[in-house]
């Protein structure tokens, strides 16, 4: 009933709609983040640095330390 062209157009509409939804969510939640993403996408892709937790157990009891 539908040709391949109709399915291609449907896929394109879904993809563009998803992109619009993501951009709209960024604009609604944090408008300044959109400028940061556009100007420096590499820095935005890096996860935030967190303080490292201690990896060694000091009391020798692994079940209690966890």
C-alpha cells in the first residue's frame, strides 16, 4: 500500500522530531547549556570529575567495610 518513499519520509520525520524534542528539552531545562554545547561540545561530553573514594579497606573486614 505504501511505497518505500513513504517509509523513508516517515523515518526522516521521526528522526527530525526526536532531534527537535532533545533541543526543546535542553532549552526548557537549561537555556545556557545550549550555548555551551554549541561552542564546546568536547568539554560538555566529559563527565564531571568527582572526588575519589578510598579503595583500600582499613579494618580488614571486607563485609563491614563495604
